């Protein structure tokens, strides 16, 4: 009899039999999970292991991958925090040092430009109040800026600072922008009721687009009002100014106490940093002298050329100035320096004791404050002619660079013998010498045929008969001309009578209004508006000419399967002007290197020194400009900034401009310290490798402007002006410098359109796109598209009048239009001109035509 026990009964049975069976050594089998055992996920407690926990778990062990790499210095949290605080403190100390140095004895005076923004405001009254003896300042130097009628140097011993005030003539927008590029602060004088007028708003638009330095808002005439009216006037004026200057403080300038508050604000306010001037050395001329070149002197001989040496004195600002670098005089061009002198400071902060200047690496020079009679002018540094940067702006073009191998002497002798033994061949009329060389002259064709001789005789007879016929024709033509002249004379008399009658009928306001209207300008403007509207409604569409074959008219165009992905070689069929420009292998890498070297520059005339620059081979027109009352601004160029290349500017159309601006139209461009005239082309701003050309400057999107111009390293502000026929320049676009890249591909697109004549399920007969069979076969590989999104291609021609059978991916609609896109690469025009004529004072046009309201008819 067999007894059966399970695990539960053995463990729970109180009888001793179970104990005996377990004691005899029989093993109990444990449960093992099978393949279908459920595996639960581990609990995520939401915490991650800290660095301390990882170090405790590793117990000093380092992984093999970490051992093979370079050991990094792991810093604790407190060390990283300390390092960040130290870096922040160093940057703060640098900023504070520059701020405290400006206006002190070790830095240049604070240059303040006084700008009037309203026609009813007198800025001269502000400068007169600053000149008063009780205004906490001592005037040391009158006419401290050359070319400016109202400028003076001011020393404030109470603040231990010095200022240079310059009243800018706002009628000359070029002078205003030049001074704003170098000024430390601008003092805007506002009207007590309106703030600024239309011209003041125009000046502010230009200044904001170029880059506005630190500023202060000043108003006069509020002290004479009652307390209530004064509060109301300040509140109304603040509401006007907060549009342009949010959170700006308005200073009233009527008393000496208010002058002191203004000077304290100008000396302690935060300086706004402008990138294009902080990376370059620049100065405003305070003394300018011109010495014509002698016949045997240095540089180009004077006399007929009108060149000479220009001595410019001023305070160095921005970066240290080196003598071997090129300098650019705004509005006049690039020049070289011969030497830099160190005279006495004309605006000393402390006149009791002289002070030595900091020696530079170029040599030890003692600069002293005080009278000019105390110490002579010392030469700071001279430039070595062999180390100077060259003025070469264009690359040297070798006309034989693209030619084949030069022929050998034997080939030249063979060509000479062939020329001597030249045989006379009879060829058809109109055949050139090159074509005649390829015609085989057979012996059997030496004697002319009878038919050819008859044809020649006929030609000779026709030539003989021509003079007789010409005599009769000339007589008839003479009689016709006489009759036509009589008719024209009668018509002119009738027109004169009609004009006299019309002139007598005109009277009053209509007559006065019409006298000031230029009809030619009105017609030109209307034509431009119609072209812009047509381009907006039918972009890039052109009509196929009837008198010229399309394969000849559009032979420079090609089709693209995909504008985005189809290849286009950037070095293919480059124009001749591309041999005159320079190109960087990597413009961005060169820009970083040049700017880094300029930031670490410690040689030359240091910032704050008063120096005299000897600029050689300068035309006399520069001195004439200074004598005419325009300030002179001089800037040191970085390496390669005198060379020509293709510059791309990213601009956006200014809201005040509503007139259409066409591509390749002459514009005045302000780029950094340069201004020049050029005819740029417009293109879309995309990240692709090909960019579509725009025929007009778009008002609703940023546009890239491409132009031949000297290289300039960004960041730099850009302003585009268009000059009217009366000499006034309008601001049309503002932006910044994008890059320097001659390899940027700009493609001009044209769209040929056709009408579906017969529509089938998958095909259609299209007409009016071409007008002969050969043109259809020429453009057969190009893909077609429609305005409703269908795509297709040309299958075959039908007849000889331009009808063609096309296959599409879906059935066309009767109102659809078939289109063909063709592209060609375009380049800017070489119209760079550094001479920009002086603009007339700007005025707002009374009536403007909106492009949306213009009727196409």
C-alpha cells in the first residue's frame, strides 16, 4: 500500500511520520519560473544619481574609455561658481575702466554732438548757455573741431572730466551721419510742444538705422511757464518722445543748475557700444593743414595733379592707431600715412603740472599737458614704405591668362608661308575669311558655270540700273519731304495757336499748380508704378517675341528640374569683372582672425592720445571740403578692407518709402564709414545655394542687395538712399552687412506662358507660348507647370505655327495657364563710384501714390 503525501500535508501533519521522511534526506524540488513568467518594470523614483553617489559606487575605479581620453580637470560646484564670478568681475572692471577713462586725463574728451530736431528750435542757444562761465565749466578751446563753425572744448574741474561740444548742421545729412559715427553722445534739442518735425523724424530714422550712440533729450523754454502748464507740457512731450526713446529722461536747459545736471548725466551715462567703430581706430579732425607736394618731394609731384600731404590732428578713439595701416577719409577715399606726431594736448585737465604719457611698444615718448611753447612736437612713429599696406583695390588682370599655349616658331613660319601662298577662292557672297578657309577648292570647279555667270551678269545689270532708279526715287522723295515739311509747319502753327488759347483759359490755383509740375517726371513715375504692379500681379512673366526666335532671344536661359536641388556650377561662365575682385577661401574664418588680432593690438598711438597724422597723396578737394564747413572723419582700415569684392547687404524697405525701387537702379549706399554710389541687384534671402533675383525691392520681406564694393567686415549698419532729380536723397532701405561671397548664385527667372487650346483627359494642345516648330523642339526638355499646380512636359509639335501637344499629371481646367520657368545667372554692374554729391535739404512730399491703389489701365 502506497501512501501519497503532498508538500502541504507533510509540513502541516503533526504525526511523527513526516519528520522521519524529511530526515531520511529526501529533497524538496523548488519552483523555477518558466518562459511565460511576468517580468515587472523597476520602480522609477524620479531621482538620478548624483556625482557623489557615482563616486562612492565606483570607489576610485575609472572606466577604460575614460583612461584613454585626455584627463579633464573636474571642478567642484563651489569652484565653478567662483570662476564664473571672477569672469563676470573682470568684464565689469573692463567696462568700468573704459567708462572712467572716457573724458578723463588718460582718455579722449567726451565728444557730444548737438542736434536740432525741429525747425523752430535754436541749437545755438544751447551751446551759448554751455559756454557761460557760471555753468560749472571752463572753456579752453574755441572751434575745437575743424570745419565746424560752433564747436568748443569744455573742462569741468568739479567732475574731473572734459568735453568737446559740436553743433551739427542738420541740413547736411552726410555730416550728421559722419559725426554720429564717432560721437560718444548726441544731444537732441526738442521743441517744447511738438518734439520734432518731419525732417527731425527723417534724421532720427537715419540715425537709428546706422546705429545710435548714447543720447540726451534737451528742451528749452519751460521755465517761463506756470507750474501747471509746465507739468502739462512735460507730460505731453514725454508722450511724444516715448515712441522713439522709451524710458528716456527729458532735461530742461534754462538755468546754470540745469546745465550742471546735464553735464553730470553726459559724463556718467552708460555708453552704447557700436560694433563697427569699437573695432577700428578713428578720430574727428580738430586741426587740418594741407601742404602741396613739391616737384622733387615725397609722393606724387604737385601742381597739375593737385595732391599733397594732409596733416590731421585729433584724439585717437576706438583702438590703437598704427602708421602702416591705411586710413579712410569719409567721402574722399583711402590713403596712406607717412608718420604720426605727438604734440601737446590742447585741452588739458590739469594745467599746473605736466604729465608723462604711457610709453608704447613703438618707442618712449613723453606727452605733456600745458602750453605748446613748453615742448616741441615729437615724432611718435614713421611708416616704412616697404611695410605699408598697398592701395591696390583691384586684382591685376593678365589678358593672356585664359589663352592657349603660345605657338612655336615652326608654327609661326608655316602660318607666314601659308599667308604668302594664299590662293584666291570663289565663295558665296557674305562668307567670312574664317568660313572661306574651310571650303575645299576643287580643280573641276575652277571654271564658272554658265548659270553662275548668268547670275553674276544679272547682279551687275541690277547694280548698273540702280543709279537710274535712284534719281527718280530721290526726286519723289524730295517732293514728299517738302510736302511733309509744309504739313508739319502747319501743324506746329495750329499747336501754337491751341497752346495760346489754353494758356488764356487757365487761371487761378490750377495754373500755379501746373507750373511747378514736371510732366516728364510724372510720366516716368507712372511707368515705373505700372511695371511694379505688373510684376506683382504676374511675377516674372514675359511675352515671347514674334519677330525673333525664342531659342535666340532666350539662348542664355536654361531650365531646372528643381530650383532647390538641381546643381549649378558657381565658377561657370564668370564675367570679366570677376577677374578684378578678390575672394576669400573662408570669409568667416578670416573675419574672426582679423577682428581677434585687432582686439589684441597694443602697438601704435594708444586710445586717448592727441596725435597729428601725416596723410600723403591727398587731393586738394579734401581741404576744400573742410573749408566749406564740413567735419572731417578719419578711420583706420583693417587688413583687406581696401580691396574690391562682391558684398551682400541684408536690408528691409523703409516704411516711409512708397516709390518702387527697381533692380540695377543707382543708389547711394552708406556702409559703415564708407559711402558710395552703385547699381545693385536684389535677391531673396534664403538658406539655399541658389537665390532668385527680385526685379523690385519688396516692401514685405528682407532682401539681399549685391554690389561690387570694398571689403568690409561685419557687423556694420547699412543705409540705402535714392537721389531725386532735384538733388534730394530719400531713405529707401535700412539693414546690415551680410557677407562677402562672389560665389553666391543669383538667378533671374522668366516665365513663358501659354493657353490650353484643346483639353483631353491627360493631354492638352497649348498655343501662344511659341510661334514656330524649331522653338518647341529647342525647349522640349524643359518641364512645364500650371498655375493650378499641374506638371507636365512637351510631347510633340502640331503644325508649324507654335501649337504643341503636352502631357500632364492630371486633366487641366479651361481657365488654367501653362507656364515654363527659365533661369540665367546675373551679376551686379560695375558702377562703383566713391564720389557722392552733396544732398539738398530733405523735405516731405505732399502726395504719394500707393502701389495697391494704382490702376493698371
